[in-house]
């Protein structure tokens, strides 16, 4: 075999992803060397506790608690520490020392992306983060490079495996949210504290990253409208199923024009929505992820695969690592993020969506007319209406599907419905996405 | 706006893809300039006949019949001429003149890939070809870069939109191949001479490109085993449907170990196969394409979208163009193809598959035993057997599903069955792929 010079790789963090990255780097060293044209030498693994028990047995001589020294001796730093600090400082230190950086840290990118990209650009360092969104699925590189000559109009992403597992289980077994969550926890798909997942926080971070990248702008996680799945009921899932829909937690990134001002803007939002069964996203089962992209020229595209898992996510980290290493071998600086567009992020009230609203109403003449008037007053057009009366009951159930309308108008409509004397309760409000 | 220096882009060919590339380059010049950091200046479009009628009206002053002069005045050459010559000579000339090249020419890559990649590597030029496989779907870049640190084990691709349209229509409407092809022609999904599509030639070229890339080796199109869909009958599609399968024309690229010699090898092959309805590929309808990739670490991934169409494929061309232009702005040579592995391509007889065989047999005692003996003699294990007798007939229909066995043993089994006195006819032989 040809002898190449070597590239020093420093790994920060040896959790479920980090330990798999280390294992693959060590086990496939020869094959990777051939592909890169240089030896990828794992020079150290920075951890908090060198004696901690790990999923994968790692060579003791590589473990260190001194992350800063490891960074100084590395050409490429892989940050898999997670969280904001000390990850942020370590990444900045790595960039400052002339290293390229691979990270899978979505929280860090969603809150400090612009700072980190600017630091990397200033010194010509590469900052890659394929592993930060949708685990093993190549989505960052396709958006960043393959679609760089196209115009992304919309992204609908199932980017959180835990909630997709829960909603899929509710859909296929009729389970309650509570029971489905219990199963997810039992099978290791949900963490002991599932708030980040079921509250939509994890998906919101990914939406911020995807929107920033797709629209060449900067969308901070605080600008992402976020609703989790905690209010999704077995009844809602069952009604959706009967109507030909499935409930999915979607991260939605959209390029749009404010209907009133005509201003260009983008929207990034996360909420459970009704997706038609015929949409490719409806067939994403279990803890899988998928990102559905609509681009002006390319049309609809979908990227599907495992959204989490140590070894799966390690594949994405290694892909970034090899790309950077090849660049180092062939020469040339990293490619900067293109965030020149600086498009404003529109708040949720200014976007247009469709609602599916379920009401319990009193079963008496004139009710429909009153309901219809409330919609008309708020300028919301009804597309579909279905009324069912249980025998012997004085209540009727109305399921109303709206046409596209401004989110604020829809919200006001729902508020007015809730206060109407003929409405006993607003049983369910869900947005409808992915109409084909 | 900041003024950037410009990059001269020469376009060869103005067919359905080329004319859309020209249109997008001209219409989106400002947006692309922002993303690239330099103006992409379309300096000329080489065509055979400057007065020919085209899908898109192009500025007359850009049209030229002098491709060679255009190449000499271009920093990046986009080759969308198609076919082998003069495309090959023009690409070599472009590389020789110091230009980078984007091509969507699958025929050229499948037959002359190694020559072109070697020429590009020698001078540090980039040769990109996302548009050559699966139209708008980003598959080349994910395989080349995102999965560069992983190990691709297998690719199952629906890479020909025409045949997928035909088979999907046969599946959903019960149409014959002839009728479905007529519809495809009528709707513009099939060309006047559909041989390249329905004969599997187009898919075989794409299989050669995918296998070369995925396994870091060189698989010439001549080494791809190819069967088209011309023999697929409405009966086969209907039986498949009843058994929970759908017939798809698959391009299969597989890394495998020869069961006899223990040698590592790869297989690239194209044939209609039975795919379980539950497989993500079964949900690929119409003229869409999808590539299902199984990688060691990443697990299963799927890439889905439009496999053809002028503007869709133009998106892939522009993605390559922008990536190369960014590289030119930031400095540094192109990335060479990594074909160092040189893994042998195993011929079809040495791979293992599963067969579904339908036989018409005489309905008399002892027939099953004789059939079973033929399978046993060839070392092929039967997984499933279903017998049905039509009333008043002296014939029975046997549908036999085998376990995995060597392709050569399966072929010999089928040949022996055809010669058996108890077999009236071998009605159908299809391979089964994508078992979950």
C-alpha cells in the first residue's frame, strides 16, 4: 500500500455517537486512508471521566480529560460533546487554532450558528454538521450543495424519531399518548425526561438549522414557532385515520410572501399536523426520519432513513470528516455558509395554513348557520364540513376543514367558536399540511 | 450589491435539459452570484443548428456551432450533448484546456468513465455528474461524500422513469405492457423508440455509474447483467399483486463474497423483480425514481424524486455548477474519483438471489414429488409452494418461492423444470428483491 502523510483527528466526546465514530475510525483506518489519500490518525478522545463505562471499548491511551491540548494537536476536531458550553468554546478554540470542525451539535448550531460560521469563514476553516439533523440521512449536503443552484420553496420534515415512533404507534395500535410514550421509553426510543422530544424543542432546533441553510439566511431557534405533541389525543389520531390522514410532528420551513405587505419572508415552525395518507411522509414509520423538500426546478424530493442511533449518526460524522480530509489533501480552504440573503422570519400569525377543527355543538336548528357566520366573519373559507349526531344525544359533532387562510384569522376563528353559545367544546384543532 | 469577478460558463447542447440550464442561469443570475461569490457568466451555447426550434427561447447572440472555441473561452464547461462522440472528445478537450466539467451524460460515463476521471485527476479538474443518474435526485453527492466514511453494501434503484410508469400502470390498472407503453408514449414518458428504456439499457448505464461510485471501483456497463421489462406480462403483475408484491425494474449494485472462492466482489445488474409492498420502493409511483441504499453504519436510506424532466434535471446540473464555482472562488483543485479498490465484478451466475417460479403442470399424483426432486438435485431450497387447480382442467398451477440460492443453480433448476415431462410450461420466472 502507498504510504500517505497523516491527518490528526481529535475527538471531543465519547457518548453513543462519539464512541462509534472512534470505533469506525480505528477499524476502517486502511479503507478510509485509501479513500482520503491520507491516514486519518485518531490522536485522542477528550472525555470528562476516562474511567467511565462506555458502549464501545476504547483504547485507554487515547482517552484524555484535556480537551484544549487535544485541540491544539489536531488538524480536524470532531465535537460530539453536545449542549452549549463548553462545546461552543471548544469549537471556537478549534477554529482559532486552524483546525476544521465536524459537529453533530444541533443545540449549539441552532443558537450560535452565525457566530460559529463567521468565525470559520474568517480563517477559511470548514465547519460541517451533517449529523446535526436527521442522523444518518444526508440532508445538509444535498441542501447545501446539490440544490445550491435551485430555489428551495418548502421543507416538511419528520426530524424527531421519538415523536414519530409515538404518533405511529398511536396510529397503528390506537394507543393513548401516555401508553405509546411508555412503550417508546421501554424500547429506548425516548429518554427518561422526554420533554425535548415531545415538547418539539429538538425538532425546533433542527427546523432552525434547515431553514437557515435552505433559505441562505439566519433563522434563530427563538424564531421557530413550536408546538409539541403533548396535546395529541387517541381520538384525534383515530378521526384523522378515518378521514384519510395521519398525525405527524412536522418541522416546516417555508419561503413565502406576506399576503398583506407583499414582503418576502420565511417561516419556520414545528407542530403536529394532519398529513394525507397518500403523501410520501405518511409512510414514514417507527423512529425513522424523512425530509421532504420542494424546490422550484427539482420538484419534490424526499430523503429517508434512520434519524438517530449511535452508529447511524456516526456515518454522517465520518462522511463530513472524509470530505474535509480530502479537501485538506487536495488543498484549498473550506466552503463558507452562504447566509447573504437575510430574509426576515415571519411570525406564525402571518403565514397561511389550513385547519381541521372538531367541535361539539348543541344539536338544534340554526347551529350550522351560526357556526358558518363565525367563519365568514373572520374571512375563513370552509372547504369541508361533516356533521354526525350520536343517537339519544343532544350534541352533534362537527368536523370542519378550512381552505388556506391566514394563521391569525384561523386562530381568531377558533377563539370565537370557543365562546359561541352553540359550541359546547372545541374538541380538536390541527393544521393540515402536505396536500398533494 | 458587491461586484464579484466572473466565471465563464460554456454550455454544450440546448436540448430539454440544456435549454432549461440556460434559462435558469440567465434568470437567476443575481441570486446565483450571491451564493457563489462570483458572477456565473453564460458565455455561449454550442448547438448543431442555431436556427432550430427549442423549448425555451435563448438569446441568439449566445448560440454558436463552434463548440471548440467556446470551450477555450470557458472556465466551466457543461456537457449536455449526450451520446459518446463528439461528447467524449469535447469533455477531454475541456479538461485539457483547464476547465472544470459538469455532465449529465450517463452513456459517456458508463462506457468511458475511467478515461475521463483519469484525465481530470491528472490536471486537478473537477468532473461532476449528478444529473447523469436519477435526474433531480441528489444521489451522486450523497454516495460520493456523505457516505464516504461508511461502507455501502447494497443499492436497489428505480432509476428509469419510463419503465416505472409502465409497471406502475400495469399494477394499478391491470393494463398489458403494450397498452401501458402506449399510454406512456402518449403522455410523453416514453420516446418514439422505447428500446433504451424498456430494454433496460438506460438503467444498466446508471447501475454501472452507481456501482463504480459506491464501491470505489470501476464497473463498465458491459459488466452489468441486463434484462428489460419486455417479457413482463399482466398476469405476472396480477399474481405479484395478489401475493403482496409489486414488479419493479431494479438496478441492483451489491458488494458480496463469492460463496465458493471466498473472494470479495461486486455485482451490478438490472432486471424486473418482485418487491414486497411494505418496502419503501414499492410506494414509488408513476415516472418517479428512487434509490434505496443500505450502508453498514447508516443503515437503510432512500432518496426519492423526479428522475427525468428538463427543468428537474437542470437543477442537478446547476447544483454541480455552483459547487464547482464556489471551489474556484475559494481556491483549490477538484476532488478526484476514488476508484482505488478495483474490486472484481462477479458475473450473474455467481451471485445469490431468490426466485418466484410459476409452472403449469399436469394434475396427477407424484407431480409434486418430481418437481421437488428437481429443486433438490440443484441444491435449491423451496421456501413456499402454492398449488391451484382450475375446475375441469387437467392442469395445475404451481407457484414456488425459493430461498436464496446461487443464480446459476436457479437457472439450471428452471432449465431442468422446462424439460420435465410433468411440466407443461414455465409460465413465469421473476427474482425477489428487497425482502425486509
